[in-house]
C-alpha cells in the first residue's frame, strides 16, 4: 500500500541508456505514474516522474499556474535524464499526454505514449470553466474512487477552475500541431473513460503526422488507466513499444 506522501514525491532512477519520462495528469501526482515507472526501472530503464508546477501543494497554488509552468516542470525532468541517456521516450497520462506532445514537437524525443489524452473533454462544465472560475475559482470534487486506485493518488479532491482555462489552451495548441508531429506514437485509451471522451484517442491517431503509430483500447478501465484493472496489459504494451523503438533508433 502506497502512502499519500509517497505519491506526492518526484521519482528519479538512473538505469540504462534509454530514458523514460512519465508525466502525470491535471490535478494529479507522481503516484499515478510511479508503479509503471518502477516497473520500467526494474526492466533496466532510466526513469523520471516529476511533480508538475502547482501540484502536490494546494489547489489555490495550482490556480496561480498555467501550461507554461507545467511544461517547464516536465522539461526540467527531461534535462535531468538527458546527460546519461541516448534516447528519451515520453509517457503522458491525460494532461501529461498533451505536455508530451508539446515537448516532442520541440525537442529530441524518440517516442511518445499517449494515455487517455484529451482532445474532447467528457464534462460539459470544462467549456464554462473560464466564466465560472471568475466567481468560483475552486470546484469541490465529490466523486469517489475504489481503494485499488485511490492508494496511488496524491492529487487534489477539487478542481482549480482558473487553471482549467490554461489546460484548454494547451489542448488547442497541441491539437493544432498534431499533423506536424513525426515522432513514433502509441495511443492508449480506456473505453470507460468518464473524464476524457474516448473519441479523443481516435482523433489523435487519425490526425498525427507520424508514419509509425499504434492505437490500443482497454475495455475494463476508467480514466486512471496506468493504475486501473487493465494496468498490466497497459504496461506490457508500453514496454513492447519502447523496446521496438530502441531497436529502430
């Protein structure tokens, strides 16, 4: 059983010459990516899981950050891996997938694994967040998660609505750049995702400019795909993709 404190800690492991940067989602924490990161570390990879700016602090602090701050946090971790690796592969969950695409369009990245990355948000309130956020900057999340998932979480039980506006702006930037992205890509998407509409995965696959691309669907999991019931299959597919990329690079 992981603790909330451990889930809110960045993780860095120096292993082999292939580095994997794992990026958590909006209002999330490193804990949601750490089990996969530790699995990859056991397989001999160098791995990094950063804390994105404004996360693992307070929801009010997150409302004072935006996508440039979140990207900078991921870029700093990329630079932590760079000195001892020959190639870096990015795995991004949810908003972390948007950040992975953003970095891959601008820096040397060997491959991207996009996990439940949003093009279409499931909740209609996302579109109204910029307006609602003026009057109510924090929205209390009353949803519950199973103990199997919550043991890996260390994020907020509230949504910083002002930061949602910046998330939407990042989504728009990435969506408009997909056609120019040539980095090999694996898209992973759960069918039961209630946060990101699953059609997002098909949109990414159809619009990305990469010649080398795959899409994998998972039938039993929700939005927290890296730690949900399909996680062993998710990890295996990601590892298979990474090994294939290593052989081609």
